[in-house]
C-alpha cells in the first residue's frame, strides 16, 4: 500500500530565506508523487508532480522537488520564501493499484509560516 | 469561473438531520472524487465516479453516506442522521481520465453538526 509521511507539521521561515518541506513515501510500485498547496479559503492546487521522468521536478511559483529513490524522499524546496507562500502543503502519492482510479493519498500536511 | 464549484460552502445542522452537498465539476472531466478533511489532517478519500458509475467507496463511507452522479455531470453527497463526528470539510475534485494525480479541487463544503 502507498503512503506518505510529512516529517514536519509546522515550518517557519523568514521572507527571502530558503524553504524545505520534507516528505517520505512508501510504495509497492514505482510511485507517482505530488505536492499540493492549500491557501486559506481556497481549493487545493497542484504545485508539481513526479511521474518517473526527471527526478528533479519544477513546479509553479518557484517550487521544486527532488525524487530520491534511495532515501524514499520527495522534499519540496524553494530558494527564497515570499509572504504569499504561507499556506498548508500536502505531499501526495497516487494509489496505483490495479484499478488505477487516480485516487490520491494525502500526507497530514505541513503549515508553512513566512515571517516578514 | 470554470473551476469546480461546491454548494453550500457552509452548513450548520443539528445532530440527526440530513444534509446534502452538491459538486459541479469542470465540464469536460469524466472523473469525480469526494474527500473529507478534518482539522489538522490531510484529505481522506471517500468515493470516486467515472462518468455516472460509482467505482470505489472507502470504508470511511458508512451506510449513512450516499453519493450520486446521475448524468455523469454534477454529483451530490448526502449524509443521513448526521452525527457530531461528521463535522468536517467535504471536498470535491474532478479530473480527466489518464491525468494521473492532476485533480482540480473545489473550495469545499464545511459541515458543522451541533
């Protein structure tokens, strides 16, 4: 069965400093992994996805993530945080069982706080 | 706006009452999902439709919950005899078949059961 574990429930950074949100995955298959972002009172939005092509994936708003099979990790990074990055971030794995429903399995989320 | 639309956005009800939520997906999307999100947790899968067929239901979806997508367009999620434990955000998402993981979410319907 697929699962993801987000290692930090809360991360606080200063504006202009790097962001690192950590995620480890467990999968019986070659996984498809995603990061979604949820701003207050907004719908969840796809930031980026990894589907077995390049291991370094670039997403929207300057975010990127690196798939490391040896470490079973898919950490999300951004070189310089902006105030608008403050939100809840979810690491997600696609449930690639035989039915291939496209169902997503979410981590518990990491709240990113950006201080001025 | 051509995104996923959910109504109502907020619902407060008394324990034991029935509630119904509606989801209008992006028009060309044939897949529709319902998720539930409680405070401090990630969304949990409830059920999934491909066109009008309900193809998977989570064991989280008790007998009091029923979902429909009668014409393969909008969907409804009904909760009968609500309990306080049903209080949560109910999220709807849609996608194209084959677009693995690329779900488009609505803003959710928040249920509070008193």
